C-alpha cells in the first residue's frame, strides 16, 4: 500500500495541464485589467475634452449650449457642472468608469469670462 501511494505522489502526469490552466487564467486576468485601464483612460480623456469645451463656451456667455456640448463630447452618463466663480467659469465633468463600478474619473477646466458675455 505504501509503495502504491508513494508512486502516485511522485507521478508528474497532468502537471502540464495544471500549469497551462493557471497560465491561461493569468493571461485572461491581465487582458481584463488592460481593457479596464484603457476604458478608464478613455473616459478621463473625454471628460477633459468636455470640461474644456464647456468652460470655453460658457466663458462666451452661453451656459446652456456649454452644457449641451459637454454632454455630447463627454462620455455617456457623465455629470456636467458649470459655475461662475468671480471672473472665472469652472466646468466639471465626471463619470463612473465603464466596467469598474464605484470608480469615478473626471476633469475640471477653468476659463476667464469673456468681455461681452452674458455670465
């Protein structure tokens, strides 16, 4: 009985399959992490663009159009906030990262109020 058990424990058959399964799972995990990272960066870049455009248009005096443009340029589901702080327009755009609930990215842009603007 001991001899049979010792022989079974020393047998390497099937190890390649186990190692391949572990390697494949690791590769899939890394690909998923990469896709989520790319999605987060893409959402952040779109927030930057949307905030910049919103601040620029709002500085010219058209806050309604600024918010519309920010929603078009920004990622789907983004929240847009435009406010005036003295002689400055501050636009903030935020969104939850796709594929990663609970993680939020955003951007803030500031522009000086242009002379002749309604703000």
